[in-house]
C-alpha cells in the first residue's frame, strides 16, 4: 500500500530502483496522486529540501505555509509567476530568449531570468540565465527544470509530438513527467541523458571537458556522443555518470546528492575540488571574473561549502581555508598566496587571509 511516506522517500531518493518504479506507477495511475506528489515536492522545498539523513519534514506546518503563500501569490510558493522582461544590459542573444512558459526566477540574490520575445513552440524555444542568476522553467507536459547560473536550455522544435528533446549548455536539475510513449532526452555536446522516469541533474558547461549526470530518483540512460555499446550505461539513484572529453563513460555509485544538487537550494558544495574549478564556479555563481595570480594555485584542493553567503563572504571564507589574499575591484577578483611575515623561534604566527576591496 503506497502512501504519503513512500512519496517522501521517492522525492528524497531513498528508494531502490524497484521501489521507485512501483511508486511512480502508482502515482501516474491517478491525476490526484500526481497533484499530491507535486504538492509534496513544493513542501520539500519549503522545509529545506535536504538530502541528508538528518533532514526532517514538518509536513503539516509546511503545508499551511504553502497554502498561505499561494493565497498571497508570492513567487516561489508553488504558484509560479510569469516573467516577460529582459535584463537591460543583457547581451543581444539573451534578449532574444523566449520566455512564454511559466517561469519562476530564483537567482542567487534577487533572481531575474533574462528573456524576451522569440519563436513559436513549433520552432523551438530557448531559456537562459546570466551569471549570478538561476531560474525554474515549467514545460507544458508538467516537466520542471531548474536552471543553474550561466546556463542555456533549448527546447527542440516539435517538443512533445514524439520525443521530448532539449539541448543544454550549462547545469540544470530535471523533474520529468514520465511518459514512455514520448521519451525525454537531454542533449549536450558530449552525449545524451534519456529519462526512464526520474529526477536528475546534468552538468555540461562548454568550458568543462566532461558531461556529468547525477540521479536522484529512478534511472537515466546515459549515452556518449561517440556512440557504441561501450559508451552507454544506465544510472540508478545516487549514481554519478561521467562522459569525458574522449567519449569514455564511467559511473561512481552511492554519491552524496547534496554535493551535486545542493545548488538547487542555494548551496555550493566542494569536496577535495581543485581551486581552479572552485574559482570558475564562484565566478558563474556571483557574476565575477575570478583569476589566480599563480596558475599553480589552481591545483590546490579545497573542501568547503557556501550557503547563502554574499560574494565577499564567500571569497573571505575561501581565503581563510587556503591562506589566500583576495583583491577585488568591481567584478574583477584576484586570488594570490597571502604574504607571510618573518618568523623567529618565539614567533610562529602567520598573516591571516584578508579581503582587499579595490577602488
């Protein structure tokens, strides 16, 4: 007998593939169950949406908050508000982005989706976020997509007539309304991810030499752009699949979801990550130009989590962890090794990391 507790386990990715498939089948058999699952996902976000074992739901209290928020019509309350305007200083391609679908902007600070008029559904649609901005898009079939910073998503022409295909350059989290007759496919420059009834995250920035797919519930078929049976595999819950620049496919099972999908709740989690990759992501996240004074610093590894910090707070925390000196002038940020004072046998102190704001 499937009940609300099973739906909660499904949302949190705490089911076996077999259990998840059974729960999904139970949900799609009744539109009221689909509505219940959607409401529980909204409640999950209101209660923090944790993926760690310590997270506990207060479903009754969250449901009251959700209903009050919906009655007030607040953005992010589960009652998405359409955005139909463009950021004035957005580049020309961004001002052409089509934003006719229901969209909620949930940026790093105050969210804004860059957009404007575009093509019809038959010709395809495009959505984009600028650096420092995130957004949520709801498609006509009920699929919801969270776009991370500096990301472009193109909905292919004829979406839904047969297959449901989108093209991604950046990072996104997909909550797919499964339909076996119309497969949902995410295409990137390195390969494709095909939904088998699931929630999953895809990272495919053109500047990075890999495609990454992390599955939260159910399963995803991952296929390299090079083709061939050896370049394909099926990912299960908490699997991390990667296609590298040579088209090779690998899987890392049992990964902590928070590390890879924490950004959907405003958290950046880095675990033994090269500083070069951390700097690049902070640049996207806060719309900064982050540079390393010494390229060798890029090989330094760091474990750190950022949660709702301002850009200066995040940079200061990073500086303290790695003993760096940070100089910032507007959008330009320079990371360098902090100078160390002369020491003696009786003086072993070091200069603390500082954040220096330029003129």
